[in-house]
C-alpha cells in the first residue's frame, strides 16, 4: 500500500487552459477509499457537474476493492464533492455565465489519509493552442538534452 497517492489527469492539462484551482473533499463509500489508497483509480474521463446547488464528479473510475464482499461499491458512479458554499456559488456562476468547465485535475490523499480531489475551472483550448503547447514541450525537451550533454 502506498503512503501518498497522486493520480493525475494529464489529458485535462493538454485539452484545457486552467484558470483557477480548488481542493474539494469527496464523499466515498467504505471500500472506495481502500481502492484509492492502493492507487486503483482513474480520473482522465471524468468531469464535474452541478445538480441543484451540489457539485458531483461524474464518470470517475475507482476499481472495485479486491477483498470486498457483497457491499463493494460500483466502479463508475457519481461522487459528491465537498466545497464551501461561497466556492460553490462562484463556480456555478462562472460555469453558467462564462461557459467554463470544471474538470478534475488530481486525486490525492492528504496527511490524515483523507481523499481529496483537485478540480480546475477551465476553458477549452483550440487546436492551434494545443499545437503551440506541443511545440513548447518539444523545445523544452531539446534544451534539456543539450544542457545535459554539456
């Protein structure tokens, strides 16, 4: 079992321009936290959506716990996110008015062992923006290789 868990959503950083980040708690069932601590989760295809005044992470994959019994959880289900009321109102306003998206960026455990989800208020990139970010990555990689050779 790993001490700290960091599950990243690299696809979100490529597809979206991150405007603001928030750290939210997650409401989990009994065996879900055990699977997360083993690192058996995936947030690449997930997104966040409002249902009334509550925020839910949808399509988040947490593998079923291997040693679970009939009370094991579903692998893909809606999971409620815990944020302050002020933060929820601000996120809802920016999603409705500005047309921004809320995307999970990182799933991690804190010092107390609690699972947290870092979400980002994002704006979708155009294809030419994606090409520019790929070019920047390539030039940075080439510069690092040159520096390493000297």
